[in-house]
C-alpha cells in the first residue's frame, strides 16, 4: 500500500473505532508507539506489534462508554502522515471527556512503523 492508502485506511478505521483491526492490518511487526506522557500501567514507548495490541486491549478495558470519534483528513508528507483524532468517551471512574490529539505516523514498505501522539 502507498502512504496515502495507509493513511486513508487508518483514518477510516479510527472513525469507526476499529483500532484493533487497524493494528492487525496496517502495522509492521516491529512498529513503535510513543505517548505524550506516561500513564499508570502504560509505558511512554511501546515496541513491537504484540505489545501494542496488548496496550490497545488494556486501554479499551478502561473505557466505560464511547460517544463518538472524529478524525480529520490526513496530511501526507513523504513517508509520513498525520491527522487530528478526537474521542468523546467516559473512562471508568472519571467524567465524560473529549480527548484530542495530533497523531503522527511513519510508513515503510506499506506498513506503519511508528506512531506518536501529541496532546
């Protein structure tokens, strides 16, 4: 897949809140994920797809309810792309909130090898 195709597919998966499916289809085995801060129970940097799948599972288990996700159109430059992701959700034990982050991705050989989030 081209960078444009990967970006379009990922944005579509995120809009449908199909994050696990996106990981399975679009990410390389050696991918890395970098969070803006370290959250309790999560590392700031997660290496390898299997660990990223586990992080996705743990995060989903913390979500009490989802009330919609929006994703901007991707911006593409070379082998990188980004978009703004906003999730309206209620985490267990917290008030409902909107989380907005800039998501930046690097693609190599048709797969995402790096993701980094900025809030």
